[in-house]
C-alpha cells in the first residue's frame, strides 16, 4: 500500500534538528521555508508544497525549490537532508551540483563579451584558443554554443572523472585530439565538451581566467552569492553531500569526482534562489541588452535550415499556452537540477537536488500552479 506523505514546514531560522510531526504508517516530509510567502500566493504555495511532498521529497534525499514571479521571490523552501546520515536539513543556503545548468550561466559571459565587441561569435575558435587543433572545418563559438560544432560528448567513464585539471586548457586535452562527429553546422549533437571549449574562448576573449571572469562579471553583479566552482580542494561550508540510489533502494554516497575539466559545461554549484536571481536577469533588459537576450533565446538552425530547439546555452520552446519557455536541466554525479524561465508569465522556477538521476519530472507542474 502506498504511504501518504505529510509535509511539515519548519522555520528556516530554527536551530538544531527540524521539527516534524510523525504519523504512524506515514512518511514525514521535512521542510525549511526560507522566505515569507506573500498572502496572495499562500494557497498556491500550499498546493505546490503538497505536490513536492507527494511526488518528489519522498523519492529524493534532499532538494530545494524556489519560484520567482515578476522579479519577486514568492517561494523558497528546502526539503529533506543535505547530509542523510547526520540528518542535516536542506536550507536555502545549501549548495548543489547543477550540472548542465552551468551552460546558460556561462552563456551570460559569452553574451557580455559579445556585447563589448570582444567576442565574434562567427570567428574560428582558434582566434581565441590558438592551441586548439584545426579540424579541417572552421568551428565557431556560435556553433559550439548551439551544439552544432560536431564536438563529441562524454565517452566511457569520463562522466565519473576524478582527476584534477589545473587549467581550462588542460581540460581540453580529453577530447581535442578526436575527430569531429560531423561537419560543423550540419547536425545537432549535445556536447558538454563543446562548452568546455567555450570556457577557453571566454578566457581568450576576456584576457583573464575563466572562473575569475565569471565571478567578477556574472556571479557578483547578479547577487549569486552561493554560486561557485565545485572545487574538491576547497572547503565549501554549505555544499551538500552527494547521493545515488543503492542496491537496496536507499541513498548511498556517490564516488568522488573532480569537475575541474568542465566548469562551463557542468561544474558549478549553486542554490535554487541563486538560479531564480539569474533567471530574473534574463527576463528583462538591464544586465544584457534586449537584442542580446533574443540572440540567446532564438533557436539555431542547421545548415539545411532545420531548427534545433536550442539557442545559445538554452533550450527554447513554446508551451501549450503559447508562452515562450526557455530552460535547461542538469545532471551530475550526486545532483539533478531543473530550471526554466517563462518569458511571458515572467515566472522563474528552479529545483536543485543532491541525488543522481533524481526523478524531477513531477516538478513540471509547479510552474502551472503559479501561472495566473
């Protein structure tokens, strides 16, 4: 018989273990609300919390959910545990691996350099990364950013790499000697390594280290105070533990990995609230110019004219209501993230978790609840 889930909000400022009502025969949904809910959204948040408790929290070790509407954070809540064994709860400050959601964040750096005239999206990448081998075809940053360059994706156990790379250029050695999968522009083929090459392009165009550029020009200006590189050699106080499903169905720690080879494509840690802040900056001109936002959110096309459904760092679509929905998911070792921006309803939704291959699909219903 399916067990019911009882969701018990716990004050974010609570010290010590969270309080939770436990009902015999039922699992408890432990949560930490992070911000006061505006009264107009109280009923909506209650329904959304019930959805998370019923469909997500009981299946995932720990997660955060944050929702912003028209520039205001209307819901932020942590569920479950950042450390399962020690029962340390997820709070708004808990940092999760966001995997490929690193790509749209890196796209903001590309966009800034483009606006400043420092980066030509259609120039061969060797203009900015002279050490990258010629592949017999010109490869451009625009093609890399749209997964049209023919650069391969992970192979074998590369997703589980636990080797440290000291520089962005050193990380390119994993794939730079390999042949292209196809002539650039002719096909869409998702590639995190293409974005690793973009990080080297950013360094060449900016004339500075990639992570330094991201910190000074993207994270800090947007107030993303809990977003950083997932450095294994540094103490990150709020970083969660990372889990996967064990053979018995329980949560077990993942093997250690070092994401230093893929900061731009999948190596950042962040919070749901920070992702909502980033989403706000993509909703209206200010951080970027209106024409630059359109550039990011316009589907690229193959040389045959077929739309790919991917712009520059973003999947782009139109939903059943005709709303322009731009989004990205992220999978990492010990992390799953869902992030999207409704450009017409002006809703930003972010879900972060500390479980590999977490079943986040039911979370798609959250946006519909807030769409008025």
